[in-house]
């Protein structure tokens, strides 16, 4: 390990945060971070990301990048990956697919967040994280060399996340905004599958219809109830009925069927 790489390693291992915040990464990943980085640097990952999000929200972005839990997860993973590589003495390439998150992209496009606003917001997140690392590194005896290399590594990875996000948002906006009417029955897993699809693809489901197939039983009713709760949170109309004519009448009220169509 070169002298500069060794200094960066020492800076990372000295990171800490004054109070504990929970990582949103999967438990095996979180455990690996503690093993490689130590508890202090792991706390720093969660704390620094949380402070960056608070700064972005305070700058007027509180409603622009919902769901924030996905942004939190993506930033924690990106920053943690960089720190792990710094400790190992490896200068990381920008991780492939760092910024790929279809749910977040569809959410941003669905709320019509304009690109200048989105770019300013994600750059606020990036600047806050870089500033936190730089301030800590410059206080260390390792000096400016370690700070410069560490900030360069973080900048490359965060640039990758920002660039991927912007490219994906532009690509998503170029797709036709097709909405789906999903129709299934209570005899299968259709309600659960459709609810998951609506949650993962905001704005793409116009309505969900589930045909009541005979006596569905308590288990099927419970699935339908859970689906109804998820779909309500997504703002997607949901109807369970054994009457096809009722489905058609409901579809007409939503403008999804021609008034002349016969039930």
C-alpha cells in the first residue's frame, strides 16, 4: 500500500458519528461494513447520508425525491463501497449501475420534477457528503494528500450515481406514458401481484379489477384486503366483484371504457 493509500486508510478508520443511526442496507452488508470499516466509520456512513438528506430537504427538496428511503439506501451503499475500497487500498472504478433505481426514476417522472431542479437537488446531496468527508480528513495529521484522494474517490462514485439518475429520468420521459388496467381473480395471487406492480411502477396502473371466483375463502379475502391497502396508498382504484357489468360501469366512471360498450 502506497503512503497516500495508507493515509486514506487511516482517515477512513478514524471516521465516526456522534450518535448511532440505523443503516438501511441488508443485515449481511451492514455486518460486513462493521467488520471491514469498524463501528465508527459504519456509523459515519449512516450519519453523513442522513445529514446530506436533511440539507437537501431543507433546500426545498422535501417532496422532490420521494421515496427518500430509496435515496438513503442508494447513497449508503455508494458511500460504503467507496470507504471499503479506500481501506483496502484500491481506487474504485465507478460501480456499474450505481444509480439504477427504476422505482425512484418512475416516481420522479410521475411527479414531473424538472431536470434543473432535480440536478440541483442531487448535487446538494453530493456536496454535503463530500464536505463532511473533507472536513474530517483535513483535521487529521495525514494531511491534504489523503483528503484529496479520498474526496476524488467519493466524487467519482457519486458522479456515477448522479449521471445514471439523470440519464434514466430522461429515458423514462421519452417512453409513452401507457397506463394499464389489470384484471384478475380471487382464486390466484393476482391481487398481491397487481398491488406489488402498482407500488413498483408509480403512475402506470389506472385501475385494478379482481373477479370474485365463487367462495374465495378467508385466505383469498385477506390477500384482497392487503392489496386494497397497498393500492389505496398508491392512489390506484380497486374493485372486487363477481359482476362483470359492475366492472364496466366502474370503468366508465373513470373514463376507461366507452359509454356505448355493453356489459
